[in-house]
């Protein structure tokens, strides 16, 4: 029983650490293109992710939406570089939502708990 508690504590610590890392990454991404013409500020991008329910919707606005805003930023400033594709950003948002699904009531069919 004690070993499970220690494992759960470590898992929670890693989850919290990873969450702060993702929030920091999100802030830095939006800060990179913040020229006053983007629709989302860095602080707004992070604050929207902190909501318990709407944060999942906002996740799709912040990460895949960053691709559209970055490509628009590159056009506005006449920077000649390859355009960013949104595939991995959409996958990140989907996998993030799916990873939390087993913690919500009614979604146990995805990854059923078996002790």
C-alpha cells in the first residue's frame, strides 16, 4: 500500500511539473509573435488554459491557432521562411484531452481501471 502511495505522489509531482512546463511553453510561443496584431496575448493564452472545462476548448485555440497566427506574423513582417504546419499541434491538443478523459466520470470505457 505504501509503495502505491509513493508512486502516486511521484506521478502527481511529474504531472504538475509537466503542466507548468506546458504553460511556460505556451507563454513563450505567444510571446514570440506578440506584435500587437495577434488575437491572443501570451497572458491570455495561459490564463485560458487554467479553466477547468473551457480550458479543453481553449487548448485547441491556443496550440493549433498558434500556427495560423505565426504564419500571419511571417506574412506581416515579410519574413521568408517555411510556413508552419498544424498537424503536430492538433495532435498535441487531442492527446492532451484524451489523456485526461479517464479521470472524468463516464469516460472509464476509454482506459478502464483494473487494480
